[in-house]
């Protein structure tokens, strides 16, 4: 072996296959690929930070964001690079069975939501038993209000503090106010009640009389508390939380559980259409009417989120959808660089991950997922979803009719008349648009950025 080949081989080994152990610092970052990175992703997934459906072994944009989220939760510099300190925290952080976090579900989550709802932090209309973005936000609000790190994860310290607040063991400055009380505490109480729409008398009097007691009773009744007319610890905590969140006066009846399907109308439909459009699943106008286009968009979102693809928005789908971040802006340079790393990966029907191989649409789907840009999984759906362009630019998807008159094959345009794709006989390779085979079958290009 030539000396320069030895150096190259050693560099590749250190970059891709050197795994940290108990005595060695980790140094993993974007662009690396190895079985040990797959183990890293599995650790992050166990703790609720790596949300991609499966560990791939490739350190891309999704893994980097998961590492940054973990670092922020552990009060580490959010570099996205797994250094020694990050790796040590990752090994010592509690497992998912010790901590409730995004992705958790079951009776423990339902109990957490009930407690948060009673204290005024969880304001979703129903107990879902699924720990999504709405639950995480409620946990963060509780943590901030109680001097805990606002991670959005319900660890043992958070659950213990929640239990203490529920039992009223923490003192409240407004506790034990009842009819006959006077002073600044009563004035503050009346101002809180007035802000929430319960205290309707024109002046803040500082005297706890029948009007104040009636206002407290209405507040307690609307929030599922014992209707005593007196301000105990539990009432004071829930009142303070409601004011802090600037909630409007509660409705006399609880909002019904979300369930939207074909034929539904109204603001909730507009809201989910808007969110689906932000995320790249809904491609038509916002109408407020739930038709087949909306149902198809919901199915695509549900498939990407690993939910039952019913096309119906139930409570869990609604919470997951509303909590999703907007679609990321595509970085075509990173997209092409990531694609080049996969040259030679074999063709596998239905494959959409490096360790198993790719079919043509799975290859594109995987690369766009690494960029955080959601697109449909099949060639036909990609063709229907993208915006047509007269001439492709770098990052556009080019389509071909290879087995039917419609789109049946696709690749990513990388410039200079070339595109990268996963061919049935070649695996991931680069071809030219002006080659006779592809030129005769070319249908056009679509853009997703």
C-alpha cells in the first residue's frame, strides 16, 4: 500500500469507526457515519431527543439538532458536536422509563396531564395520554414557575414538585383568604380576578366580601376545584398560573374533543390547513373546509409522524401537528453533499435508509428528511406536490417516465446537466439528462424550496 493510501485509510478509520469508550472523549459531528453513531442515535431516541423513525448510523442535520436539544436540556453549549462532556451526560442521563418526555404515552402521561390541568398549565381540552409539544410546553411553564430547569421533560424532580403543589404543601402568598379579609393581598386577588373576567365590580376595594367570594366560586367551578369561595393554596396557585398565561375567561362548558374529518368546517380546519401548508403537506388554498385534499395532507403528516394514517384529525394528531416546527429552508449545498456521501449505496425496493439501501423515491425522501424538509414518499406524490419549473436548478427533483406514461423515476439535479439518483441496476449513481435513455423519458422538474 502506498504511503498516502495508508494516511488516508487511517484518517477514514479515525473519522468513521473510532468509538468512544469509558476512558476516551467522543468527537462526533455532522457528516460522519458509523455503527457507533447508530448507537448514539438510539441513546438519543431513548431519551426523547432523536425523533427520526429509525437510527441510521449517519450523523446528518436531524442528528445534529437532536444533539443540540439534548445539550440545551443538560445545560451544555449547544454545539451539535458530541464531545466528551456531552457523551458523559448522555450515558448518565435518566432512561425513558425514569423520565416522561416527547414521545411517551400511557397512564403515567395521562396522570401528568391531569395534574398539570388541575394547576392550570395543561389547557388542551382533553387528556390524551400522549406526551407531545403541548404537554412539553405545559411542563416548561410549570418548571419556570417553580424554579426548575425548563427542559420540558418531566423528570423525578419535576414530578415530585408537581405532587407537592397538587397537595398544597408549598406555601402561597395569597393562601387562606376568605370573607372579611382586607388589605393588599385582597386587592391583588381582585385585580387577578378582574383580569380574568370574574370580578366585575367597578372598583378594586381591598375588602373580601360577597362579590369577591362569588367571583372565586365561579373561578373554582370553571377550573374543577372545590367550590368554597375561599382562596386556599390550590386556588391561589391555579389563579396565578391563569393570570400569568393571560388566559381569557373560561367558557361555561368545556370545549369538545378535537375530531375533524371530511365535511368539517370552521376555524379549527383553517388552523390545521395553515399548519399543514407551513410544513409542506398541504398545497392548495386555505378554505376552512375539510375536503379530500385536506384529508390526504393529514394522512401524509400522520405517516411521517408514525401515527395511524386515517386522514382524520383526532386529539393526538392535532397536538402533534400544532407542535411541529415550520418546514426548514432547504440548503441545496448540504443536500448535494449528503447525496454524494451515498454514492454506491445499493438499490433496494422500498428502502429509505443508508444501512438498508434506497429505491429512487426513498433516496430523495431520506435526503430531504436530513434537511428537515418534509416531502411525500412516492414519485407520483412528489410529482403532484412540487412546484413546476421550466428549467431545473440545483436541488430540484427531476422526473422520468420509465415504466408508465406518468412519473415512475426521479432524481436530484446537481448542476451541469447531471442528476443523482438510485437506479435499479446501478444503486446510487450520477447520470446526465442528455443521455439518450433519460432524455427520451424526461417529464420535467419540480421544486420544494
